[in-house]
């Protein structure tokens, strides 16, 4: 009996149940990809690539880079969730993920992640260039083998994680130009510094969760919040002049310079308010500000570069 005949012979309720289960499984695999994080990774890679050359590299290039980057980023996210499944099950913010809820098995997550990362690396190597694929290898392995285990050992994990977190910027630049120039490292520095207010805000918001499972983010071990406040001030203060460098290097014009200055002062103000009067509400404001800041900054930079 072929599939069509078997489906026809099944009761309608059974067909609906099979379809529902298939849909739920697909949705669970989609969650493993961390779509919002992966989307931001792809956006920054595309923006960096657009800034590496004088004119837009083309939509075929953009599609190829987006797909390859998304496969590596999504596969890395799946492997990370496989690694941290027991920790995720004990945290309120992650308890609903596919592995803690048993919608997928650890084996399924591992195979899915490995296949995606492997396919993404092969895709980038063949359809973009070997340098981009090599940078993707470094980014993925550093995230999984350095940042992930370090989270339970030291607050320096945020520093370690900021390196692979800014890796997609280098990938995008290499994808468009085939090399890494000063501009690539400036963009890397912007994204590197941006991650500190962003992740310190997250860590403060979910401090109890992290404390319960032994994740050593700075706000967890810094009980009086002085060190956290100092780092917020220092990193956002450093981010302001670094974010202006693209204009000074000729990557953009006056529009970007003044927009970056305004955005940087705004983020600095929110970070300093959070450092002065820490609270969940203040951390949430800082998190939202950081989420707005980076895409807007990169978007304005690309617009000013290409216009």
C-alpha cells in the first residue's frame, strides 16, 4: 500500500494528529536555531560585507552569505542547547526550550546541529570563499568550546563570548572583499564592546536563574553591583568613540557621524542610569536600548556608505 492509499485509509482524526505532531516537531527544530539571534547575526554579517566594498555586492551574494551564515549560527545554537540542556531545564527563561520539554531528544539536537554547521561551512567555502568559512569555524568552535563551558567557571566568560559574538562582522567583510582590512576590525570592535551592556543587562534581569544553576555572570558574583556598574560605564564610554571611527576612516559621511554620536550618547545615558540605580526595570530599559542601538547603527552606516 503506497503512502497516498495509506493516508486515504486513515481516519481524519489520525491524519490531523500526524500533521499536528509533524508541525510541532518542525517548530521545535526551528526553536533550536534561536531565530532572533541568528537573524541579528546575519544582518551584521551582511552590513559588514556591504561596507567592505564600494558598491553593493549583489543580491545573489547576499542570499549565499545569509544562508551559509544562518546555517552555521543556527547549528551552533542547537549544539549549545544540546550541551546546556540540563542547565536550561532549571532556568525559568530557558525551561520551555525543545530539549527541557522533551519535544526533541539530545541526539536529535546534536545531529541537527552538526549537519547544519557542516553544511554551512561547506556552503561558505564553496559559494563564498575559504577565508569566510575559516572565520566561521573559529567563531563556532570558540563559542562552543570556550565561552559555553567558561560560563560556569568565571565572569570572564562574557569577555570570551564577545569574541565569537563579533565574529560574523569579520565573516561578512571577508565574504565581500576576500580579506580583512582595518575597517573590518573597527566594526569588530564596535560589536565587541556593544555586547557588554547588552549581556550585563540580561544577566542582571535573570540573576536568580543564573545563580540557581551556577552560571558565573558578573551580576551573579558582584553582590553590591559596583563592578557591574563600573563595567557598564567603561564599555559604553569606550563604544562611543569607537563607533565614530567608520566616519573618520571614510567608510561613511557626516550623516552617520552625527547619528552615531546621538545613538552613542543615548545608550551611554541609559547605561549610566542603570549603573547608578540598578533595578530590573533599569536593566530591561538597557536591554531594549541595546537591541535598538546595534541594528540602527549598522543600518545607518550602510545607508550612508552606499548612498
